[in-house]
C-alpha cells in the first residue's frame, strides 16, 4: 500500500502482481482513495470480469463502513434503459423531453405573470395592460411549441426526473446511503417510474470512487463523455485496472473497426430513395466496395466451403506481402468514376445531412424509432479502409457468417488493430496515475511494451500462504501437441494421470483442458471409471449453475476449457475444490489474425521471436497460471496444483528446446514446480493429503 501510495503521489503507473486471494483490490484501492482525497481526484476501478465487479462492490461497501466516501457503480445505458431504446434514440428522447418540460415551465411562469398583470391593468395600470399583451403573445407561441413537442417522442421516465424534484432528492439520498449495484438502481427507479441511468449520470459528479467496466475507459468516445459526467479532466482521475492481463485484448477490440455487407446494402437502399444529386457519386463508390467485398469472399470458397459456413464469423484471409490486400485491389478494379476521394466526400456530406433529417424526424415524432444513417457509417468506414489500411499494426480482413434466420451467407470487412498501445498509451498518458493489477501480469517489461506504459513502478507478491499446505507438480505426461491428441497411447497415458489425480483427491477436482473438445473427450473417458460425479462445462451454456452444482458436491470433477469463464475471476475456496489440473499447454488457435499480431509485435519491438513470445507464449502461460490460482485462496486451504504435460517440466527443457514453457513462468513459480513422473503422481498426492489428514478414513489404495 505504501509503495502504491507514493507512486500515485508522483503521478506514475503501478504494475502490481499478487497471487489470487491475497488482497490485491484493497491493497490498490485504499492508497488510491487516500491520494484522491489529498489531491481532489476521483478513483475509477474497472474490470471485465463479472465476479470481480461483485467483489469491488463488496470491498467498497466495507470501506464505506469505516470511511465517509461516495461510491457509485456505473453500467452502460443498454442494460439500464426502462424502455429499451438505443443510444441515439435516447439522446433525442432526452432532448425532446427536456425541451417540453422547459417549455411547460416557461408557460406556467408566463401564465402567473399574465394573471398578475391582468389584476394590475384592471386596477387602472395602462403599462400593465401593454405588458400583458406582450406576455399573451409569448404564451400563444409557447402553446404552439408545447403542442408540437407533445406530438414528438418523449421519455416519461426522464420527464419524471425533471418534474419530481422530491423523488430525485430521495433517490440521491438513497444512492449514497450505501454502494448500490446497477440492478438495485434499476429496480428502485423502475418502481418510481424514474430514469435511473440519467440520475446516475447526474450523481457521478463529485464522487470519490466509481466502479465500472473496461469500455468506459478503453473506448475513446465513451471515455470522453464519462469524464465529463464525472466533472473531471483526465489528469484528475486515478485509474485502477483489475485482471489487467485482459487489457491487451480488450483494447485491441476497441481499436478495431468493422462494417458488414448488410450496412452497405442498407446504405444503397437509402441512397436509392433520395433525389439528392450527390446520391449518384455516393452510390458509385459504396456499391463498388460492396461488390468487391462480396466478390472477395465468394472467390475464396473452394468446393463445398460455402455450404459449411456457420453462424459464427469466419475469417477469409486477404492480406498480401508485396501489395495491398485482395479486397482493396478488387475495389480499385470495380470502381469507375471521377475519383474515390471525391465520391466518398459526397457520400459523407450527404450522410451527415440524412442523419440530421432522421434526427429531426424522430425529435418531431414523425418516426417511432431513431433511424441510423447507413450511408454515413459506410462512407466513414471505406474512407478509413483506404486511408489507414496500410498503417503499421492494422490488419485488413474479411469475414463471413450464415444468418441463422434466413440461411443467407454474408460478409464484413474489418480493420483489425494488432497494437493495443494505440488505445492504451493515450489513456495512461492522460490520467493522473494508474494501477494495473493481476495475478498474472508478469513479465512486467512485456506489459509495458504492449500497453505503451512509461514510468512504471513494478511489484510482485507470490502466494504468502504456508508453502507446506500446497504442492505444485509438473507431471511429465506426453506433450499434448495438437498432432498428438488423437493418439490412443497418448490419450491412455493422460487419462491415467487424470484418473489418479481425481482418485487421490479428498474432495473435488478442477480439470482444465486446451479446448472444450478435449474437456468432453476426457470427461467421457472418466465417467466410465471414476466414482466421482463428472461435470462437463460446455460452450454457450451458462457456467454459474454448473459451478454451484459442482461446489455443492463433495466428490466431483469438473472438466472445462482453459479459455472458458471458470478459468479466471472465479473462486473455489475451502472445500469447493482441492486439486486443480491443467492438461496440456493451451495455445490458442493460431489463425491469420494471430499471425498478424505476431508480425506487428516483431516490427514494433524489433525482434524475430518477439511476436511469438509476446502474442502467444506469454498469454498462454498467463492462462495456465490463472487456472492454477482457482485453488489455494487462503492460509487455511490445502491443495494440489498439477500441470499435465512434459513441456512444463524443468527436465524437458534440454530435449524439447523452444517447445518447453517452463522458462516462461516467473522465477518464484518455477522454483515451486516439482517435476514428477506420471506413475508417481498418485503416491505423491496420497502422501501429501495424508500428511495433512485430509482423508476421512483410509486413503485410496494407490
């Protein structure tokens, strides 16, 4: 806490690694709040993991029991809207409603004024009579305005915010009595027909602490508005990122831009309905890009590939080493006209005009929804594609998917951002100071490079719990390379090690696999052998209900993917789970995007193997380390953590070379890894758990 405090006082950044369950949140939050109090700043703490959001609320509530701080938990409008409208519609409704309420208020004031003047004129005042005539003219104008606004679209919930000051005062009193969750705010406001989201925005100014999601800080547009609602300049904000190993991917997503074929189709339909002379030029350029997009992905299909397209986006590689990408080349070939730049400018200006007309139509109540201008969106994307498509760190890609409702295949173009520091570097430079904390944020120099951090103070704390209450094994089962996973002999050896671990565990076992397919494979093999209940986590199925069933059991094994939701941000405390297994090295699917990220890192950080290390190996080992952290969450916990793949062992470094990942672990964790032959695992676990008197009776016979 002292080091974080001193670092934030100096306006620097902190990279903070602390083992799971050791109190990172409070260690960062308390000194950040103290600096904010001394320097009149606001602390924003953020995560992308729901479990951690709940933890933040609990920590903030605990702090408010001891210290007088005003804390708010902020969530996006889409999840808090009582009438379920989009952002643009909400803006228009808010403006219309405010204009109507203000007009009605002005009308009430003028009505009172004309009555007073009437009394004065009846008493013989000529000046009052003249003044009343002017007021009556204003009243007539206001009545016409109110009638027009009354026919427009308004929001009754927001109207109540503006009219019922007593109710809003009660809301703010209730809000700051405790730390309220977004669900609690929604329910409170809904019962009183108020707009909780707008009230929450009004309540942000002057607060000490805000809990929010990553996108409030990582999205440049949202961040600008968010700071305005806080009433703060960026250098008045201290930002705390939890699960900070996820910032890289989240920032990359926020920096990428995409536009689908359907947006282009809608834009062309929109242009066909206008008689503006600029529509011909706009149609010319947008139709050429749309046709090039369709032609590009259609030409990529081999025999039967079109029929196999599913309802998830699938990439079609288009990049070339020695020239522009295939989509750009197809676009240039398809386009004919006076000039792409001029046609795009015509499309952009026409799109802006149409967007203003849609806004006016919705404001006036002529349309029930606020139409988004597809021409403006498509023109802006094509301009970015042509201007920025060759920029370092941007990877042009086409993707296709099948519409589950219509069975149609359609595509999209995307400028995928490989370098997250384009987003994060600006943020970290602007705010007063940051704390990025995680159980797996090392190597620090890699995090600094990737996120564009400067002036960092780094600190790392391993498990502070008693070492004799845990064992961490590198079990030398066969290396589960993708090419070896279907080998029956490999499967048998791996199965035996998993079976031994489950059998020797006095309670529940967590088993993480490289993907859901491998999890299902070994779950099926275990079911026929073990007396433990086998739970299988499956993609697309909510994991919380499964987790609750698993922890309620006292003799179970849960098989899941290391890339699933149970691998991080979820606690398995006490008797919830005693053993955790990581089976294989969970490298992600190395598609063309991953290759592009590696190449971008090689160029940006001037190294031939930097891309592989930064983009693949280190994130993969971080995933493994996150999974290991699901158990041993307190000084009282007793457990075994086992890595089942010889690539993790120290002994295998000599013959596996670059395939070994042992050296990627931090030094203190490597020191704790004990190399173990697979057939000895059952004896080691029996002795360990027996020494801690964890078996209810006699231990299982090895």
